[in-house]
């Protein structure tokens, strides 16, 4: 059965409080990541600590929302790992890619 990313996201964000916390946290997350990346690329005068704080606040809001909904295992990274895992499995089945077996080393 193929994994649907959109269906997984919709089914793990049913509680209105969780959705509200995600709507509040998303801009913090985006601005935090932009500030962190901008700092390391040297393209802007963004403060690294401010970016880390914004990003941390966003993650805290996301975790709080999932805690209220009682589905902490539905965090984005876990959903993405499941999604890419299913894509890799489908690719392996379609192209019959099997990991090669390495020969064992002989004891000396």
C-alpha cells in the first residue's frame, strides 16, 4: 500500500488547537531557519542566536500541539522517514535492487 504524505499530515492534525499551534509556529520556524541559514551563508546580518530561539519556539509549539492530540509519533521527521522509506521500497521492488552481500573476512 503506497504511503500518502498529504493523507498522513491531514490525519495527524485533526485537533483545532494543534492546527492553531502549527499555524502560529510555522512562521517562527521559517524565519528561524532563514536566519540560521543566512547567518552561515553570510548573506545577511541575522543573529544566529535569534534564529535558534525562533526555531526552538516553533518546535516547542509543534510538540505541544502533538502532545495535546496525543500523537507525538506524528512529528514531521517521522512522517518524512516513513514517506521516503516507502518510496525506496517501491523503487527497490520496481528495479529489483538488492543490497550486495559483502564477503566475510577470513580470520587470521
